[in-house]
C-alpha cells in the first residue's frame, strides 16, 4: 500500500518536492529513496492521513519543516492551494500510474 501512496504522490506533485521544487528520483539511488512522504499539517497537530494532507518532499525540506504547522506560520500557501487541487482531482488507478510515471520521470530528467 505504501508504494501505491508514494506513486500517487510522485505523480500528483510532478516528481518534485512540494517545498523547494527540486526534481526527485522515483526509485532508490544507492539504496536510498531521495524523497519522502510528509504530512503538510502534522498528524501531531491534527492533520489527516489522506491525499489532501500528504506531499512529496525531499529529505532536507522534510527535516527542515519538522513539526511546523503551516496554519500557524502562514508558510507555503502555494502548497496548500495545490493540495486542494489534488484533493478535488480524480484518483488514478494503480495501473494508470504505472503507465504515466515513466513518462513523468523522462520529463523531469531524473533517472528512474
């Protein structure tokens, strides 16, 4: 299940970090995945564990954000808007994601 969630996030965020927009590798590189799933509003601060609250983040941004609640800091309004768009968009099937992700990886110029 986690792999399907990661693929959805990777597709929803265009293979880029939600916070700094760096292109991210889809797969492990040197045994490490270069991206992580971050809860925009931390679970510890009442955030939900659903598509409308999950973002793709590079490790440095995820670590820097930590337990920050963007509602308290007014940070990342563009990420909040994008989350609303993603939540309103149709959910693609896992089979469709498998077809689309290789093309996305080519477009952003990062090795699979």
